C-alpha cells in the first residue's frame, strides 16, 4: 500500500514577524527628566499611566472588545515620536480644514501640528473666564483647573492605548466654561497628524460647570501618504455639569494608512444635556470606545454617528449608554455605508443601574453594504437592573434594493446618480440630527468622494 500523505496549508500570516509591543520608552514621557516646568501632579499622573501601559498586554482577539478587530497588521515596532528633523517635510494643514463649520466665525480655534500649536480665542470670551488652550499652555497657566480635570473621566488604566496616550500626550486641548456662562460662538480645534512611521498622541478635556452652554467642534485629520503606517492614540474626557448644555461634534478624516485608537467618555449631571455627533470617514483602522454616563437625575444624552468606509478600511465603534440615575434619557443612532473590502463593527450596550428607574434608552445601528466583499457587524445589547424602564434597540445590515434602482433609472436617472440619491437618503436621518450646516456639507462632501472613488 502507498504511504498516506497529508498535505497542510500554511496558516494565514504564518512566517510573518508581528511586533507585539511598541518601542516607546519611559524617557519619552513629557517632563520625566525634570527639564521643563510640568507641575508635579502631572508628572506623577504620567508616570502612573506609563506603569499601567507597561503592565497591560497588547489587545488580542481573545479579548471580547477586540474580537472583531485584528491588530496583526500593525507594525508597532516602527513608530516613533516626531523629532525636529521630521517636521521639515511634513505637509501643512489644508486651508479647507480651517474654514468655519458653524456660522461665519469661531469664538476660538486651536490648530495642533507636530512640534507646534496655534491658539486663538475671542478676547470677550477670555474676559468672561473661558479657558480654551493647548495642553502645554494649560500646564503653565491653568494648572489648578487642569489638576481638577485630567484623568477624572477616563482612567489611564482602562486599556493599553488609554495608558499610552495618557503617558505620552504632548498635544491636547483644555476647554473650561465657567458656571452659568452661555457661549454663543462655537469653539474649534484641529489635530493634524501627518507623516510616515510617526506616532501622535492627544488628550482633549472639556469641562462645563453647572448651567453653562457651548458648541465645540474637534477634528482629527491627516494626508494620505504612500508607504509605512502612522499611529494615533487619544483620550477624550467630557464633563457636563448640572443643567449645562454641550453640543460636541467630532470629525475623523485620518489618512488611509493611519491606525487610530481612542478612549472617550462623557459624564452628564442632573438635567444636563449632551448632543454628541461623530463623523468617521478616514484611517486604515479605527478602534473607538465611546461611553455616555448619565450620572444625575434628568440627564439627557444623544449620540449620532456617521461612517463611510471603502478599500481595506476597518472602523470599529464600541459604545456604552450608562444610566446611573433616575429619569435619564439616552438616544443613539449610528448609520454607515461600506464599499470595497472594508469592514465596520458597531457594538453597543445600554446599561441601567439598580435604582435608575424611569430610564428611557434607545439605540439603533443601520448599515448599507454597497459591495459584495464589504462586511458590517452590528451587535446591540441591553443590561437592565431596574424594573421601571423603557429600553429598545435594533440593528440592520442590508444592500440597496434593486427595485429602488429600477424606479430611478426608469425615470431617466443614470445608475451612479441613482446610487448617490439612495445613499444620501439613507444618511438623511443622521443629517437631520446635525443642526450645523457646515458639518452637514462636510459629511455630504465625504459621501460624494467615497462614491466617486
């Protein structure tokens, strides 16, 4: 008898050396060498964050939050913090990003680039006690406010990337609105992170005292460059005081080779209101944790998400709506479209704590798949520990209805134009949630470019 031969194929990615850890060192922590004037509490905060970073393992698919996001393609060993020599050849911020997205002008604007920052704030707002500045200036001039805010909403030990950003962030924004102040003119910040094999870290802090009001827009963007990868890791901390009102718009248009990780949390006090708007069209891979904590009776939060992926993009949004007090309301709607070989993941949870009666929670995720190779995963969830609540959720993944295409084409509309109209109609419920015309125009432009691409 002939000898039986068993043929096996090599495992996917077998033989490829995968770096499991970054090459950052403790000496890279801002102020660690004592050669600047960073306050002692901030140096201690960053040291503890670095210790957490070293103790926490890199995420892997066995961890539930990372089960659908594969980091094996991340060349962790190649990233470095930008040096002065790197800054000479980096592309500048496009002028279009500096244009107002709300009204004719901003009350203040911050532009953060590797190695520098430009801050502008209306003098009247400054005289009223508004703080809107970069992280380095906050360390020097608003140390007491910064000490009260940093690390209070997002803890540095919540994950590997949260610890990394907390320890190494040099770019960041501090927004502080005094009690009862109604800020009519919006504030705007831009994080520009170009460059190949470079790592960018950011820390954004927004604190509204009781009864304050603000519209704030934050954008993270970069150019698309050939070869290599770019890393961004960020933390966003938001506090909305009792009776305060915040509209926070967050736009992400990273270049196609950026690996983007962020930990974000907002806490809303009694009768406070947060309108949180997300727009994501860029990056090679994004993993975003966004938590909404309703901690005061009567608190209200709305989360509206827009994403459009193509090529090999992977966009993963992990959301939490946490009801910790009575008579709180949350409303989440995320909608996305997918082309090419791209993939989206949305995993959401509504949590109602014991005693959080009269809770009203809603979450929905809708996905429109425009390519046979694109994939959308949608996982809603409820965890309810109270008995007098109303919580609902829903998720859909579908293709364009061919009858809709037939109807439009039968009326003389070309195929591509028909697709565009259907996609725009699909996103219209999200657009209706955005009261800022400039933001809607920016997202509509992204839809057009994605469809043309």
